[in-house]
C-alpha cells in the first residue's frame, strides 16, 4: 500500500470500530472489547509505519475535492509532515493503552459498549485533526471531539458533578469555537483557500490582509480547546469523568488539538507580533496560576488537571516565541508521562478507595499495595518536574531555550517582550511544578496511619499499560539528537544556562516542599479527615464514582480539605483558599455572565408567558365569547326565528319613519 492509503486507514479504523461497537453492543456483547482495542491498536501500528515512511522528510500531500462550494473549495486532503506523523503515533499509542486499561477499569459497567465506541470515535476525530490538510475537514474532527467529551465526561451521569462538568466542558469550549469559526472563514477569505499548504503559501507571499484580527479570533478557539486562561475552567471539573477518559483528553486528544493547530499554522500567527505577545501573556498567566492552584488541590486528579493546564501553557509559550518544534516536542513527551500519571492515579484511587490526598496521607502501606503504579508514577512525576534524564527535562528545556533566544534577540520571529514573558514565567512555573509534584508523591505514597485496604493484585490490563507508557517517559528525551528531521531540522538540545536554572529552581521547589511536609506531617495523626472510603471489593470505576461523591460531601466542590497537615497550605499561606477554588474564576464568571444570562432568560420567559401569551389567550377568549353569544341565538325553534324576524322588521320600520320625519323637519 502507498503511504497515503495507509494514512487514510489511521483515522478510519477507529471510526469503523466505533460504529461496529455501537451496532453490536447489545446483540453481541462479546465482540465489544475486541472492537474497542483491535482497530485502535491497528491504527497505532499503521501510524508508526506512516511515520517511518515519512522519515521526517518532505511533507506528503494528497487531496480530492470534497464538494464544490461556488467560492472557496473544500478538499478532503492529507498533509503529512514530521509533526503530523509523530503526533499521530502518540494519539494511537495512548488511545490503545486507554482502551486496554478500560477493559478492566469498567469491566462490569453496563454502559461500557457506548463508552468504548465513544473513545474510538474520539480517537478517530483527533487523528482526523492531525492528518487533515484542509481546515474545514479539520473542523469536523475538532467538533466531534467536543461532543464526545460531553458524553464521556458525563459518563457517571447519575452524579451531579458529572452532569455539571460535561455541560460546562461543552459550553466553555463552544464559547471559544464561535470566534474560532469566524477566524477560519476570515482566513479563507484573505487567502482564497482552506488548504493548509495554500494558506501557508499565501502567507509567505504576503497575502494576509488582517493577520492580527484573524490570529486573535483563532486564539479564542485554541484557548477553549487547550484550556488556556481565561477559558481553562472546564478542565479541572472534567475530572468527574472516568480516569481513562481523563488520560485520553489530557495526554493525546482534545487539549492537544489547540496547540497542534497553532503549530500547523504558526506562520499565520507570526505575521502579528501583537498576537504573539497576547499568546505569551496568556501562556504566562496559565503557567503560574495553574501551578498555584495545583499546589492547593486535595483531589489527586484535580492536581493532575491543573498540571496539564500548566504544561499546555509551556507549549503555548513555545509557540508565542515562534518555535513550533519545541512546542510539539513538549506535547509528545507530556502526552507520554501525563498518560502514565492519570492511569496510575486510577490504580491508586482504586487501591485507596478515595481520591483525597489528605486521606491517602493517613494510610500506610499504599506503596506495597500498588507497586506498579508507585514506580511508574514516580518516574512520571520526575519527568513532570523536568528532572534529567527524563523526557520532560529535554522537552521543557527546548521551550526555555527558545524563549531565551527570543528574549536575547538571537531569534526574530517574535518580539523580545514575548520571549522575556515566557522565560520568566517558565522558570517560576518550574518551581511550582516541582513543588506540587513532590507534594502529590509525598501525600500519596508516604502516608502514615492505618493500612490501606488490600484489594489483591491489580488487573494486568491496568498495570501493563503503565510500563508501556513509562518507556517513552524515560527514553524519549534521549532521542533529542536523532529526531531533528521530524522537527524541521531544528535543534532541540538544551543549553547550559537554562538547564542549570530550571533544574536548580526545580530542585529548590521540591526540597522546600519536602521540608514543609516534614514540618506538617506530624499533625496528620491528630487531625481526622472526613472522607468516606469506598467498598474495597468494588470495580475500579465504581470506587472512583463513590470517591467523588464522598469527597464533595466531605470537603465541598472546591476540594479544599481542611487539613493543617498539608504542606501546600503552609507554602501558600493566605493564597491557599483562593488557589484551591481556582482563584474564584468560576464565581466571577457566574457573576459576570451566567447570572445576567439567566436574568435575561427569566425576563424573556416572563414576557413570553405574561405578555405575548396574554394577547394570544385574550384573542382566543374574545373569539370564544362571540361564538357563545351567537350560539345562544341558534336555538332551532322556528317560532323564535319568526318572532325575531318580525321584531327586526318592526324596528327597521320605526327607524325609517323617524328618519323620514327628521329629514322633513329639516
């Protein structure tokens, strides 16, 4: 087969698996798991073959016109460059691991067939975004991911947290998609095409008339999809979905789509220095704010959610300084270690029976209960904290080196202000990242107290994939010298200055957090925590659903556990409460947008029911009254009709006589 044919199969196979899974879910449930795993696995293998054939060389393009539009054509096009083929391999690998993990995690879930089909459709949509060479086709995958996230985040729809989170994720991302769609049409109007190659060619020839307006419109959609300030608030709440879904969203789909889109069209954004500065400021606020919020969270999955927001901020920062190679490099390494973190967190939640770090810190022996999760999560947290030689160190260094070169004037793609903004924020975020990663590890695995419940050996389907994903977490960064062909030939090696700075500040953040934990851990034994541990024999998905319900009941929606033994509380001081609540952005948005919209909706409902409906009901009442009056005269009695006729004739005669006399007198 040709490389193009193989590339077509990559998004097609998961789509066919999703369709077959939905059709056979009730009639032949035994086929559901093979249909979930095998097409996705085949897509991952084929994506690796496509990447090997492309080899980081010249981009492969193929297209056929999808439909004539009368103006700008829409093509069913493929654009396979080094970035696309590597990201597709990541998507296929993570999606396969998630599907395998889910066979055990949701083994007794009655809604597993629809869940597995939606995960496959989600994967297919992201692969369509990755390979697409036409923006309208890319938009199809973009929007399919949005609706899939709505259903998957709301999988535990019996719980109010899941229902609210799914609706919030859908609405917030759609809020960004409206200007995003306008920006796509404006871009096509300026360049005359939706084809990515045509757009980049037009930009190179100076054919973009409104670069700042278009870039800012597109950034609104990117901020929603990739959870960047100020449209990031949906992502922490999306943790109400099953843990495998969280791993898929955070590591390889949805939130990566916005970063990947900007990387694909970076020359468009580079035409506007103002847009790059806006992106740099957005990334800086996201990195620092999410780091502070992560340090204050009690729910282990919310810590990882804010971590994802911060790491996406690093990728956005790399794009803001005009280095898409560094951005995609960090996207790939982050996808590997973040998938490990979420899937390992699912194992830990199942073993501990709670998602509360405060409760885990009062358990002993959790490390012995889940050794696979312990070791792989430790490696992934080291990668997250950018400790060498793990993948996160090399990819984060690539971002900081790009920012340093821009700040010092060695690169001129972006303004120096963008470089300094990203560099300073990146170093501050490195301290915070190391701090919350250390805090999570200490609270989860160095607890003191009663023994954690013994579930026996965790299912192999849940633990084996952790080690599979741990391989790129450990080794991917070491390939930095050999993969430059896939990254436009751009060097990704660290520089001594940024390596020493970022590693140094990271170690400081980790050591300070360790010191704070040593100071506060003595209080853990004296401070009870009011969370409820789920039944130890329940399946993992049920344990997670019960843990979320118990956590909200004990601590409230903000996850602010009243725990003086938490080192995060000591480190943040007065910032802890607002940081735990996400700096009250949800409350601010509620006051500024939700309540006014609800008030306007209430006014419209009042006017519709009490004014418009009143006129409608009034006209109907008048018609009914006239009908009733006329109906009284229709008795069917001939004598009555003759009497009425005689009386009428008499009245007319009298009126005629009176009228005649009046005229004669005048």
